[in-house]
C-alpha cells in the first residue's frame, strides 16, 4: 500500500508560506514613532554615523555619475574582478561605465556550481543594489534573489553596495511599512551594517572573519535640491 503522507519538507514549507502570507500591521505607539522622524538629510547623517562607527566606508555620488565613481574606486583600489548582476538596471549602467576598465566585470549569470572556484579564489569584490537603509540603527536593506544572489554580498572580500539617499527610512518599522513587508515579505531579506565581524574568539571583536572584510557604500545624493 502506498504512503499517502506528504514528505516532511513539503509540509514544513507549506506551513511557512501560510504563516508568511502577512496581514495588517499592528498599531504602534505613535508618540514613539514621532520622536524618530527626521528630515532626509538627517537620515543620511545618522545612517552614515552608525555605519562608519563599525567600519563601513562611503563613496559620495550623484544620480548621473555613480557608475563613474565606482569605476574610479575600483581602479584606485586595484580591484581585478567585480562580480555583479547583469540584468538589473544598475548592473546595465555599471557595465556601460566599466567598458575598457582595468577592473573586469564578471556577470553572475550562471549557477554557482559552474564557477565556484573562481568565486572563492579570484573575485575581488561584489556589487549589489539595495532596497534602502535605516537611519535609526545604521544599515542597508537587501532582498537577494535570482538577479542578485546572496553570494554577491557574502563571498567576495569587498562588498560594494549602491544606496540612494531618498530610500533611507527613519526606522526598521517605517521601512517594513513603506516596502509593504507587512503583507508579503521577501523570502530572503537582509540588513547589513558593516563588514563581517565576530567576537567568538576570547570575546575579542574581529572584522572580516566570516564574510567581506570591507563594506563600501556608494551613496547617491538624489534628495530634492541636490545637484544632478
């Protein structure tokens, strides 16, 4: 007689999908939220302050020149290979700007099994876009997926992230609300504040142990009134 029971993996995934279907966000104390509402410029300042305190680095750019800023940074740092997602709008703009550069763009356009040795041994940096940032704590919001897999920001020794100032939110709560995650959160959401770090060894904080040694944020000033 055949076993009609669904396999355990399918059952677990079904329960997770049902639980993650979302619903109305609960009400919070509006008085608390009011104390964490800042101007766009103040959001930028707070995010930078929080992230730079834990060794994140920033490049300043404008909407029309950020690809050139990234190219100049890669060449200045002597980066040989930059891994990127070629199907995003930012990826296409970066590819145009990097034509003829001393830094080779490596598209992440195949299963990782086909270039695993190259990824772990030869790639100097990975480029990703972001969904935005959080001013209160200082951090970047990412939602890795097929166009920009998680390994882009996890494996290379340098993570180069594109952040538009207009997408920085006051708090994580306000980001969740603005992005609609109360209704349907992405399958893989990340908040990154700086390069990887650990204090596992004798409780001494060390950077760059389990992931990128450097986090470099290309901060695009697209706020109203800023030069284009």
